[in-house]
C-alpha cells in the first residue's frame, strides 16, 4: 500500500490526454492564442502593478458586498423562520377554533332542519 502509483498514473493520463489533444490543429491554435494572451497580460501587470492592485481591490470589494448581501439575506430568512415558528401554534389554534365553530354550526343547522315540519 505504501507504494501506490495512483497519483502518478493520474498525472501520466492527464499529460497523455493533453498530448493527444494537440494533434488537432484548431486546438493547437487556440492553446497558442490563449497562451500568448496570458503571457502578454502577465507582462502588462508586471509593469503596471498599480493596475493589478486596483483590479484586485475592486474584486475584493465586489465579493465583500456579495458576502454582506448574502449574510443579510440569511439573517432575514432566519428571522422569518423564527416568526413563523412563533406564529404556527397561534394559526393552528385559530384553525382548530374555526373548525369547531363550523362543526357546531353544522350540528345546529341539522337540529333546526330536523325540527322543521
């Protein structure tokens, strides 16, 4: 068990798949184009670190606001659930009282109808 080659075979399989996919001309062109774009962006951000810092701050602020919104929504939902838990026994009592009133009314109507000649 100590000499498991599972990880090694996973890496070899991934590399083999990558090599085989390179036989397709359009895939090669696409990979070269994406690689060149990535390299040029890396060079740009290496020279303009202030732009990179500004973009990272912008992303951080965006994710922070999304997190705060989700947190507020979760708090609101929790409050609604707690309110519903508190309200449920009251509603159940109201429904039972209404049901009892209808049953009593039904019995009264039956007695009135049966007394009528």
